[in-house]
C-alpha cells in the first residue's frame, strides 16, 4: 500500500485553502485534500498496516492539540517549483513528525523536512512569483486536534483511512486484561475488518434536493440493522422518515434480511 501521514486542514479552513489552490492552479486539487505532510508517500506491505496504525496512535497519544500560523506564502525555487504556506511556531509539528516517522512509516528523503502547506506543485515560476506578491499578507491560524493516515487509490487520489486524536486513550479493566478505548472520526482499517455486513443506504430527494437518508447494513446472519435516519427539517411535512424506513425495510427484505432495530433515529 502507498501510505502517507498528514495533518488535514480542518473545516472551514480546508475549504479556504482549497480556494487558494484553485486560484493558483494546483493540479493536485481534488486528488489530495488540503494538508500539511508529515510522512510523504511510503510503500507499506499490507501485513504491516497494523504496525503503521499503532505508530499513528502512539504518536497521537503523546501529542496535545496545538495551533500554528500558516503564511505568508513561500516557494522552494529554484530547487523545486512549489508555492506553499510557511508554518510559524512549528515546534509541535516537528515533534509530531519525529513520532510518526518510524518504521514502517519511515523512508529515505530527497529534501530535509520543512513544515508547509502546499498551494501548488510544479507551478510555472512566473505564476509563483505573482502569487507571492498577491498573497504576501495572507496569514491564518490552524488548530490541529488529530493526525491522519492516508492511502493512495486509483487515479492517484489520496483519502484518509484512519485518524488518531491528540489525547491518551482511556484504559479500563486494570487488574485483568487491559482494554484500550480510542476515539476517532472514522472506522480504522483493522476495526473495519470485523465488519462482515453489506452497507445499505437509502437517500430521499424532493425537487432534486436531498431531503434525508437512512443508513445501515445487512448481515450474513439475515439481520438488517438501521443505524441512522436523518431528515432535513424543511421536508418533515412529507413524512420523509417514514418513507425512508419503509424503503430500507423493503430493500433489506429483497436482500434476504429482516430489519431488527435501529440505533440512531433523528
């Protein structure tokens, strides 16, 4: 697998940075989310993914949320035709990078590590110089509360597959077998391997706009689980929720599953 470790720019800042990337013609826009690279692309065997995730969790557990200043714009010209936002007060970024730059996520590097947020790579020098002048006063603060592991997919599209918050995991069951409880924004690949059910999502639209959705799964044991029903308040008068549940139940039955119960109806 081709993996990378990065600090993803949180919303709404990520959208703002993407706007700058669009303005300067970043060819990676849409393939790579706005980010600050900690570990550039590294090849990791699939059977070592668990080790990579452990490195990510351990590094995050030893880190606390931090804020850095991004900007002003800079470039690595003449060595590398990039336009990027410099990182001020980068000590916490460098400390985190040292923690995650560990086998199997370590690799040889062409250039020394310099924390930055790329706005454009392989850009024409004249465009870089123009952007340096136009954005010379741009500065923004970014607060990071977690670190992400990303994987490259088809079309060279990078997407996060795991995240680890900057907080120590809770441990329960001391005296017996310790149980570590880690909070994250998404299901990590190791946990996802436990899921043997098929996802099922029903989306309702009214006049071309999304009015709500029902999300759940059908299991190999013949049970269907309705996890979430979300309805836009603007369309509540259409009884969207009732129709979504009915459609979910019908599709579950068509797949040979019986709907048992839901966990989050809102």
